[in-house]
C-alpha cells in the first residue's frame, strides 16, 4: 500500500501493560480503520506457555487498543507488526535464518507501516545485541552478538538496551537489561566502531515517525544515548528528531547547543510493582489502626490491579505472579485477623469484669473499695456512670473511636 504512514516504536518494557496503552493507540490512529496486524511470537516461541502469552497479548490489543491481531511471520505486507518479550538470541537465530530479518529491514527502508519492537525484540534492532539469557541466567562472559541492524537503514549505529532502569535485583545491579554497570562498562569497548548504546527505560518508548523523522520519548521513564564517558538523556515528553539522535549517538552536541524541546508528558502511570507496594502499605496501616474495613479495601484494590495487569507478558518487578502472591498473603492475614480479638475487645472484657466486681462490692456495702475501683478505671481512661439501667462506661484518651458499654443486670 504506497503512501502508508511509517512509524517505528522501540519499547523498554510494559508492551502489554496499562502504561503503554496510549502509546499503542497513538500508533494505531495513524493507520487504516482495519489494519492488517501481525504478532511475531518468535522471541518466546520456545517457552511451554507460548500459546498463553500470545493469547494474552491478543486479548490486550483487542480490549485495550481495539486491534485484532493474528500470530504469524508474514510481515512484509502487514500494516502493523509487533514483537516483544523472550530471548533476543533465539529470535535472532530464527529471523536471520528466514525471510523475517530482511522483511523487517525492508519495512524500515521503505518507511511504511507500523513496526513495534519491545523488550527482547527491541534488543535485536541494533548493530549489536545483548545476549541477556546467556549472560544473566547462564553465566556466560559479557559479550555482544551481532544484531539485525534494522536501525542501520535509518542511519543509527546503536545497540538497543531495553529494561535500562531495571531494579529487580534489589541488592545487586540489574540496570541495562540485567547487565549492571560493571558488565556494561566492560562490554562498551567491544561495540562495533562508532556505535553507541540506546537505552530505553521500562514502561518507556521511543516513537519515530519515519516520514517526518520526528521522534518522541513517551511513557514513564527516559531514553538514554550513552557513549563511553558521556551520555545524553531524553526524559518522557522530549520531542526531537532522528538527526538529533544520530548526532548524539556520534557523540556530538545538539544543533547550535540548544536544548531539545519538551512537551507536556502524559499523566504518570503507576506500575504494577508500585500499586502492589501501595496496597501492602495501606493494608499494614489499616491492621495497625484496627481499621478492618480499610484493610479489606486495600485487598480489593490489589485484586483489581491484578486483573487490570492480567495481560502483561513481562516480569517487571516480579510481574503479575508477584502481585498475586502478595494478594494471597494479604487475604491470609485478613483471615487470621478475623479470629483475633482487638484491643477494644480485650478492654471491654476487662472493664466489664471489673464492673462486676465493683457491683458485688457495692452490694456488700464496701463502697470505699468500689469507689477506689471506679477512680482507678478513670485514671486508666474509663469513665463509669451509674444509671437506673445499671453502670455504663466510656473509654477516653485514645486516638481510636471511644469504646463504650452498658453492664446489664445479671452481669
């Protein structure tokens, strides 16, 4: 279809999460009403749950983006092509052995159609690729693999590094697609001559209009062009163009030294990890404050977040399974709480026992001891009043709502 809009999107992660919905929609709006859409499942095709990942991705695009997607590898004539998580090297080996690598390059060279590459697939787009599984999970020495160099047809000599700001390691450095600073610094001198690192944060995208060469950093984080000893950072909302990115990748300053324009970024999108932590904190505060209703609300809100993120195919901050584990733990704690008396229950039981003793003392005419008990209760924050219906009491001096009770005859 001559004259089709051309757009390239590189995503750091979150490609099937709520945070990237608007990025996808902005791309789809450029295409025909019923675009031919293809999902390349190659990066994760070796996984036992590949069919489930594809089903979740297709459901996400249908529900959240309004796009009907088919799994396949015929990308040459497609209006929209997407590929995402998995193993970069597995995808490289299969795409270079088939027509797919050439077809992807041809799409960008013709500057037609939408090509969306995320996570592992984004890794393959540059002149060099991070073999993340082999280094991080198997223990291979840090090294690069030759990439598809799709960006070479756009004049960009870079290695794309998604998950650039990853923090899953906690106590160890997992930035830069799980390499960490030590390994990336060791690998940089081994990049092909003149190549730079194009880092894309999680839940962040670089959106390039292939016809006008306008480029936009979108999402939650930043796009980084890194060379040994220097780097340029494009926060979300930064509007630039391919020529500026080419210059930055070559180590040059921006044209005339001027700052890149920044547009108003989209409202901050909360990640699943952040939402999970917020619900956990609210739940803990509710238990401490004996506000069972708010504890239940925190559990229900976390369950809603799990459902909202159910299609996400990535594992940022532990992913949906981590959130489900947290949800199960909170439910278990809530169940255990149901059988545990609160301090209010314990105070009521104690006060009413003392009032039974006080009533017995009064019946025996031992008013001095009974009055001493009443004074002791007052010093402890419990006000006792004798009424025609029997003694009643109210707690005072607490930051919780007052407790109260009426000791009925027969107690």
